[in-house]
C-alpha cells in the first residue's frame, strides 16, 4: 500500500484526443498501472497512476495542456469477493470519505490494484494498515 501520484487529464470528447495522449505516454515508455476514464458530456477525465511520474509530467506538459496531479492511495487487493467492500467499510468506520475509486482487472489468483481518492491518504493508509 502506497500513497502515489495520480494524473488527471481533461479531454475534449472528440475522436483521437484520448489516443493522442495515450500514444504520447506510450512512445515515452510510460506504463499505465491503473486507469479510469469518465465522461461528463463534452469532456472526459482520464485518471491514471504510473511508476514513471517524472516522464509522465514531461509528456503531459508537451502533449496536453489540461492536466493535474494529486495524491491517491494505491493498494494491492486480493482478487476475491468482498475485498473492495471491506476496504470501503474500514474507511467509512474511520469517517474517511472516498471521493472516488477504481480498480484494475486481474487474472484469477493475482492481486488487483485499487486506487482511492480520499482527503487524507496518509490517514487512510494508517487505518488500513491496522
């Protein structure tokens, strides 16, 4: 479990905009470990975490003008029923609100990655480590 940097890239809903950003990251060797893409009418938000944060910053500065970064909590979660629910319950019981969350898919027996956006990732990390 780690507090990591998440990038949020604001995209106009037009063919090729997502592909252009994804290709720029790929061409620079940035591996997207977890991602979410949400639609809000005329715009979308691509959220992702990666290990190559400095490279991602450089690529986004060059390839796209509307992006931000924030701290999120990233956990390896066993790929079994109830794991996400258990994390959500423990955070709720500690009065920690989850603004949003997303997970990766994983093969059976392999862990998924869960990404949680909370107001205080360090506090959430402390709660979940107990």
